[in-house]
């Protein structure tokens, strides 16, 4: 049995000679009211900070009105700066008091973010570059201000709505377009997102590039192969939302259990569909064969992956598919749908791609995975993940962009 050893959140792989002062402005970020939110943004920022750049995070967090009962005005005092494992962080938390008035909500968010941004400048100095993690809402809120300050902005695109026609409101489309007009470069996390942005937003005007989301690389103890005859464990890591299609996975797994013994399924995550999924598990008679772990932090996810044989991602839409890369970094082969991001990730040597919303294809892919599992070289899968999606590739790609902007007139 594979043993989980350590999950490295930050690893220094190389140092860029061009030291840059970078402000990272995420649209969501770990906070008092929602500690897991945007944890990957913090991890990616630490990758850049660990490779020779001075990184400051400026995070204006706007919480749902449902959080009002948990909110305390004492949270306003923690604006920063405070240190988070090498990052200088300025953070402000507010409740969205106008959820049905999106324009008013945005203006309030924008005002608070600009105020926090200038407080950060007063404390740590003017940045060379701002990286806005998503146009909605961080990039949109700062675009005009940064243009007036002559500070170049990179804006990253992460929203699944880019891959879902007519998912943005006219107001959202308008502010995205204005953000792109003022952006030095638009960064997409998959080629599918890049194509969608270029098609839907004329202001992008070929000013795009794709930089895949990185995964911190875990270290494993020797002896990664499961024991012969061991229960075959499929695993899914996802927020329990409709587009993740965990209902489809349960149907496919149920069909598989009627033909095979000694198999299990683990669902890692939580979300609005938890109750519906539990009812489906009961209805299909899978209560003894399916485990639901609830939300797990990064270390807990990797520990679950270390117990699995194959990760399954049956989504209707994914802008990237970070769970696929996390699984491959542990040596697991994967099954994913052709839903956007996974098409940049999955090759025949690491797993299988299947059509979206096709239960029979999913069942057959899982059956084939069990029958042909020995053909997958887990060390080769891990090496592929490290080479294509590890911190070194991510930091190098951003380092090239930073130097390009620094040398621009």
C-alpha cells in the first residue's frame, strides 16, 4: 500500500534574477468567516514569494449575507499587514448587504478594495506589477485605478461561466470587457478558457496566454503499488455542486458493483448537494461501499488520494481540473470528461477522457481502468504531473511575464 509522507505547500525550485515587487489581489481568499476559501490562491502566492519576488496579498473579502450572524466588527481591525508564511497580507472582510443590487454591491466592494490597496502601498511601497486573480471582482474593481497609477495589471480568468454560454449578466460582461481593455495580459488557466474568452470578449484582442494552475508536489515513501487483490478504490475530489456530476458517478459506480466485488468509492468534499447524494447512495443500496469524508484540508485530501487507485472527475464543466493534477502527483491514473480543462491535462498514458453526461461511457471507463490497471506506470504519471504542472513550470511562466512587462516602455 502506498504511504503518504508529506505535502509540500511551498518548494523553492529556482530563483528569478529579476526581483519584483508584486501585489496579488485575489477575488476570494482564506478568511476568518471562510478559512478554506481561495486556499489555492494563497499557495500559489507563496510559490512566487519563495522564488525571489516580494509578494504582498491585498484581499478584500465580500461574504454572503447568510454569514451576517457570524460576523463581528472586530474583524475590521485585522487589515494588516500580517505575515502568512512569508507573505505580507492585507485583508478586510465585509458582508454583502446588497445581494440583489449587484451594481451597488460592486461599487461598495470597489471602494473598500481601493482603500485597502492604498493602505498597502503606504505600508510596503508601490508594486511593480499587480496580479488580479480573476476579473470578477478584483480585476474589475482595480482596473481603472491601476491605469491612473500607471501600474501594469495581469488578470487571471478562473470562472466556469467562461465555458457556459450566456452565464454572465450584462453588467458582469461589461465590467469584464472594461477590465480586459486595461489589462497588460489576460492569463487563462486552460486553452478552453482562452478560446472562450477570445470568442466572447473583443477587448481580449489576442492579448491572452495560458498558464496552467500549479499543484504543490507531494513526496511519497517507496512502495507505491497497491497490494495484489486489494479492494479497488475510486475517488472523487469535488465541491458537491450540480455541475460536478457526482450523481452520474454514483449511478456508474452502482452499475459497476453489480458486476464486480471488492470495489469502493470515496467522495471527498462537501456542498449543497450533500443531502441529495446521501439519499441517492441509500436508494442505490451503496451505503456500505461509498464513503463521504466531508471537507478536507490539502493534507487530508492527499492522504485520501494515497489510499486510492484512480481519481474520477465526471464534471459537466471544468476550467482546469486541479484535483486531476493532485491525483497524478500521487501517481494515480485518472478518468475525466471532455469538459474544458481536463483536455489540457489527460493523456492516454495517465488516464482516459470520456464524453460529458454519458453514464455508460463512464461505467465502461471505470471497468476498463480496473481491468487494465497494470498498464499504468505510476512513477511515470507522477513525473508527468511534476514536469507539466509543478511549481517550477508555474513560477517560470510568471517570471517570463514579469520580465516582459518590466522591459516594456
